């Protein structure tokens, strides 16, 4: 089977599930264009554990792990099946790479998984399982974690890192002080690193990028990008799925590393 690319998705706020904006339709177009995977593996910052855990649930429940939003959000269900066999293979692969991985038969899909998948595979007909994000990471460790997951792409698994290109919750929750310009500048800097295939620069984003501390007061929503890039067979070609900026501070751009499909997005082959 042709090796699948890896995909970083900015999942934004939980309201993205009800407000597709620019990113939603483009993710749906991407899902239709990609080779159909045997399963989707999602790494999300909304499931963090000291050592990696892999969900082997046969039918993962939809977890509404947020509060204070429109009641309609709590009625959304994403009934995709799990894939215990490939989940177990993933746990074995992580162990082989030196990570102390364990399986979890009960873990469902947090909103970092089901919200973007609602657009990527709206029929919920592709099996999904989650891998927890190790809670003690730096940039190099996040990249190495992606490299440990990479062999699953050869087995028909689409590796998805779900995070947020910018993620300042304080500004998101306050209508005062929002500044789209800084979020756009940070997002552009990251995009340039991705387009150039500059893995060193990408790993040093939170050290070097303008407004990095403001864009990511904490790093957990940035690490999935490095996990995804680390899981790619090559940094190039890259497809940019432009998502714009929502709520004044949340960049919704996503990146596909190693695309095998033609989609309505900006592709770079430099």
C-alpha cells in the first residue's frame, strides 16, 4: 500500500464543530482527495498522559470535554468505530522505539479528535483511535514521538496531529485585547518554515518565531505539529490548507506533509 501522508490540523475552539468557517469545507475536500486510510490515528493535547497510551476501544464514545458553550455542541456525536488491531500495532511500535506505551480499552474521542474529523470524514465511516500526547515533551522529543509513529503510515494509517497554530486562551476568552495581526505574523513565520522544509527552524519555533510566547503561553497545542512533521517520510512536498483566523486570535491553518493527492490548496514542492 502507498505510504500515507501525515496531517496537522488546527482544531480551533469547540465551536468549530458548528461553525465550519473557511477550514471546514477545505478539510472535507481534503478527506475526499486523500487515499482512503484503514484508520486514522489522532494525537491531541486534550489527552495527555505521563507515558503514551493508545485507545483500543471498539466503539469510542464522543467526549464533550468542555464547558460553557452552546447546548447544541453537547448533542454532537461522532460514531466512528475504533480499530483495536492497528491500535495495538501502534502501541507495539512505540514500545519498539523505546516509549513505555500502554493500551486503554475505554478511552473515547476528545474534541481535539472528533471536531476536525467531523469535517475530514463527515460520514464517520473511517475507523479512528487516539494516542495520548506525552505530558513531558520538548521540541525534539515531540519530533521523535512522531518518528516513532511513522511506520504506521506504511500500514494504511493516516497520522493526524490535532492542535492549534496559535492558542492563547486568555485572549480567546476576552473580547478585549485581541490582535489578529500578531497571530497572523506568527502563523506566517511557521508557514514559511514548513514551506521551506526547514525542520530545524520548525523545531525552534517557540524560541525564534515572532510573538511565540503570546501565541503559545503553553506549548501543548503546538507539539502536535512537530509530532506530525516528525511522522512524515519527508518534509516536502507540503500542502497548506488555509483556514484563516477565528475569534481574532486562533489561526486555523493546517498542513499536509507528503501529499499524494491534488486538492484545492496551496502545494509547495521546493
